[in-house]
C-alpha cells in the first residue's frame, strides 16, 4: 500500500508540474503583439508546445500499461528534443519574452524531468513489490492445499460413512415419531383454524358495514390474542372515522354558511356603495328605469334630485380625505333616516353627489317642496368624530315626463339644474329649464377655449399703478390678468374665473401670472425702476396645494427679486379654506411678503 501511494503521489506531482510548465508556455501566446519579431517568437513557443505534447503522449502511454515497468528511453528522447529546442531558441525567447520567463521555463522543465524520473522509479518499485507479493501468495496457496485441504477431505469421507449408519438407524425411529407428530399437528391446525376464522369473519362483516357508510359499527372481541388486538384496533379506527365524519360535516356546514354570507356580501357590493352603503350608480339606473316604467303605466311623474355638498373639496384638503369619507357617511345616514329622502330612493352617484328619486309626483309644486325640505335638513349641523360641522348642499331637480323621457336624459337635466343652483351660491336649489342646457354648452365651450388659451399662451398681464397721493409717486403696480382671444377681443377674469377655478385650470394660470409678474419686476429693478414692487392675485387652490410657499421661493430666487418687493392679493373666500391656508399665509409673512385682499385680477 505504501508503494502504491508513493506511485500515485509521484504521478500526481509530475502532472502538476507538467500543467504548470504548459501554462507558462501559453503566456506568450496570450500576450503576443502583431509585428514580425513577435510572430517569430510565437513560432518558437509553438514548437516547444508541440514537443511538450509529445512528452505528454509518451508519458501517458508508458504509465497506462499496468503490471509492466515503464520504458524511459522513448520519454527521455522526447525530453531531450524539448531541451534541444529550448536551448536552440533560448536567445530569441529571452529577447522577446524576458529572462525571467526563460528562467522559469528552464527551471520548470528541469523539475519536470526530475519528477518524471522519480515517478518512473516509484512505478518500478511498485511493480517489483507486486511480483514479490504474487510469488509469496502462490506459495501460501500451495501450503494451504497440503496442510488443510487434504486432511479435511479425509475427515469428510469418514463423517459421511458415519452419517449413513446413523441415518439408517434414525429412519426407523423417525417413521413412528412422524406419525405421532402428524396426528398432533392435525388437531392443532383444526383448533387454530376454528379460533382464527370466526374472528376474521366478524372483521370482514364489520369492514363491509363501514364501507357502506355505517361508521358506528363495532367488532366483538375474542379469539386469538393477535386477532383480539386487531379487533380492538379496528374499533378504534371506527371511532376515529365517526369523529372525522362529524368534523367534516360540521366544517362543510360552516363552509356553506361562509359561502352564503360571502355571496350575499358580493351581491350587496355589486349594487351598493362600499363607503356609504347607499345604492350605487348601477342600482340607481336600474331603479330609475323601473320607476319610469311604472310612471308610464300610471301616467304619473318621477322627480330626480341631484344633491351636491358645497365646498366639500375644502374639507378634504384641510381635514384630510379620511375625515371627508366620514362626512359622506354621516350625510348618507341623514338621507336614509330623514324625510323626504327616507321615503324615497337615495343613492350615491359619485364623489360628493347624491341622487334622490321620488315617484308618484302629482304636481311641480311638490318637487319644489321636496327640494326646500332637503335644503332645510342640511341647515342643522353635523357631528363627525366629535367635531361640529355646518355643511350646506345645492340641489338640482328634473321631472319625468316634463323635462326628459329616458333615464340618461333625466339625469343630465338634473345635473344641469344642479350646476345652475351652485352658480347662484350656497344652499340653493334649481329646477331644470331648457335654457340651462344652452348655459352648460356655453360653459363647456368656454372651458375648452381656456385649455387652448393656456397651451397657446393667450394670457396677458397689464399693470395698474398704485400712487401715493402725498408724494404722487408710484410705489407699486398690480398685475391684472387679461385674456386676448384669437379674434382680438379681451376678456376680463370675472368672465372666466369661475370656469377656470372649477376646471382646475386656475392653478396653472395663476402660476403663469406669478412668474411673469416677478420676472417683470426684477427687470424693472435692474434698469429704470430700482424700487419696483408688484402685487399678484392668487387663487385658493394654490394655497391648498401645500407647495405654494416653496414655489414662491423658487420664482423669487430664479429672478433675484427680494421678497419685500412682492405682494400677494387674495379674495375673501380664500380665508375660509381652513388651517392649511392660514399656515401658508404665516409662512409668506415670515418671508417678508405682503398680504392684501382684493378681487381676482379685476383691478
């Protein structure tokens, strides 16, 4: 074993040195540069690589034949050929690849030759020991045959003769013993079969009963001990099956109850608003269609009332959307419990809009009375999370068949009436009239024109001087917004402000006015008017955005205008928008910006 391990270690060391020498020869090929001298050097290296491959083949062949001593002559010839190539091209290789690389290759080759000789010597020693071990094994085998096998054969022959004699004597006695044992076995077998078959038959019958669904079946115990234990285990299994069946039935009943409950919830959600639990828009259309069909048969009227919360966006912006959701829930509860909405069909149309459908209307005066009652209901305050709120509503109404013949047209008419009520102010109601459709169309056209005006840059600022009567000096100017339309007409803010504010365009327009006014003031300060101050109107939506103060800082910093040279003008309604607005105004005052009340851009 020691010689075998030595041979294996020598061969492993040889091939490790061989791989290391091969890697050293590959380094120049990987780093070769493309010019004539380098090509020559690479050819030399390639010759060395081919010679090294020849050494590998000869060594592999010599070491692959087991049981024979490797011949070192052929291997030595290839090694001499490699050494001759290395010596022949030594100067060129040293020139192009460095003396260090040449020294490493020469040293590696010498170590490789030495390692090969040691490996071959180990193989020769191993083969010699193997031959010696084989000869010694043959001698031992011969000695075993002479000293052990032959005496054993003679002993076996004697034992066979004695056994035949004993067999003849025992055969006589065995006949009678066998007969007695046979009769005994027959008796035992009969008793055993009787004690086994009966319990097995009982188990079989009980198994069939359980398979048919009778899990309360039990097996009478008795018989052999193992069968009695089997009957006991069978009864335990039957009890477990009975309990499992009861649990499965209970779980199945519970699952069916949950499925039924979930089905009811899904059906409810399909037709109700999840926040307010009022019927949703889908259920509204279904109910309205059925109501119109009943009205056609009875020749009666159906009233549709749109209810919209006044300034609900301010509540969301100042108190948060979660609080706004709670407000909607309280509003929906009031609609469910108080007349006249409690006796009619109420639904949440979307956002902060609710719809009430009243059937069997006899006269238009009755619709006016219902609208007035709804307004009156919302005059009383609401309690939301311990906070007392006063929220007014606007109501728009339309009547079938006076104003429309189908549900969609009836809802559009009520929406137009609602818009008319909101234009008249808070806590108002309005009945649909054909003129409202024209007003809605005009408003839509104005909104589209405003959007185009923002994109095309049709807005202008004119500056109204603010003069001190004592000194007759102009100490500031107010930036007034004007809209120069494509036809050349100029429109004042009072004509489009409401539309811009409700369509959310007012923020973009106000931001443009702020940038333009600050840029103009900064230009005047650097030229003809060093003390220039400018007043700019802003909307409440800008203050509620939460980023207005930062935006003012950016604009002032970009154009280099001191904050004391800017004045912010607000409308009175801005001060009614809550704590967010007040906080923004305090920050503006801390920056040195003046605050004033005025109408938006009118002058």
